[in-house]
């Protein structure tokens, strides 16, 4: 008999698993894996990062004359892995339907082909993000330092990979990519958020950007900024309504300083400046400068009322 009663624990865990699967209308037989693998997704992101920036984020022994060979081999491997994971997601998504397995295989292949075709545009966007960080931070000594070291850029590499997956309907895989960046950097960007070129998060820790946020060009955010939802509408049965526009729209050239919280489907007009630690639930006109002091004056309040 085991010193730690492992057999009894295994049996109890089996009973709990089977009870949960029954409640979720899932098969009780132990079969093949039903969901994408976090381990495989992590490996794919690392490999894609190297393929996008081979001489800086690729293998340390890579030589420039072998660059195209490395990129081709890496992409071939990753796209086959992505196809397998996409099949798992689509199969799980339609587990209660009667679907031809060959149809799922082909649909997954089509989505992966579309994702692959977007990779040059992903690299182009990332170049604008890297340049925005270099130009926006006086402490940055080179674009290489920015790419290798800045958590905001690391988070954007993940987001620029995750967002096309989200748009192509591979939302679980997209979320897995995004949450990997969240765990590594403390920056939480939902893969559904639409972010224009030249986006820079200075320091970055604690930034939260919601699913339906829309961010224009050359926008700069500092740490602890939240672009969140103000309320969560429910249907007649009390269930949350999914997918409704509920996060801010940030127009071009807006700067949002540390600790600011912007909630709801409000618009921050082009060129606006949002000061630190303010709380905004209304539209901000283009070019406006919003600070704690200006909000207090507008509301006729006392210090601390904001």
C-alpha cells in the first residue's frame, strides 16, 4: 500500500474528472488530446519570433547567408504545428456538431495559410513599434536594445502574432499567445484589440487593453494604464452579452500617462494628452489635456474627488 494513498487519490480524481466531463457533455472515454497545447504554442511563438527577426532573435549561431534557409525551415515547421493546433481548436469548438473531419482539416489549413500570408505585414508593423519605442524613450541607445530588452516590444510581438489568429477565428490559440506575453511581461492585451502602427508602451507593467479597444497610430501608453469596460450588459436570462463594443477608442497621437483609467466606449480625440492617475468615462476632445486638476475644476470638486 502506498505511504501517501496515491491509488485512492487517483481514483477520486478520476471520479471528479468524469463528473466534470459528464456535466460538460464530453466523452467519458480516455481518447486523444482535445485541446491545443500551451507547450506547443509557446514553442511556436518562440520560433515565429526568430523567423520574424532572424539575425537578432533567431539562433545565436545563425549566419546571414543562411537566413532564408532558416526562415523557410522554421516557418514550415511552425505552420504544420499551427495546423495541428488549429484542428484541435476547431474540433473542440464543434464537438457537439456532426462535422466531417476532412472539412475541419481543410478549414484549419485555409486559416493557417491566411495567417502565414499576413506575416510580412506583421513584421512591418513591428518595425514601426520598435522605432516608436526607440524614438520615444531617451534612455534607448539603439533599436536593437529596444527589440532585445523592452517588455513592451515583447508584448507587441505576441500581440501582432495573436491578433491575426483572433481575426481568423482561432480565438483560443490567440488567447494562449496573448496570455503568454501577459505572464512574461505583466502587460495584458486582449488579442481582439485593434492597434495601429507605431505603438509604444513605456515600462509597460500593469497595462490592460480590452478586447474591443481600438487604438490609432503613434499612440503612447505608460505603466498601469487601463483601457477597460465600464459595464457588462446582460441578456434576458442574466448572461453576459459577448462581443459588444465596450472598450475605449484611442485616436492617433494620443499620450496616456501612468495610472490613468479609461472605461467604456469613449473616444480620446486625436492628439489628446491624458495625465497620470485620472479616471475617464466620457469622450475627450482632440488636442485636449486632461489632468486631475482639470477634472476637479470641471466638477467643482475638492482634491481627492476624482
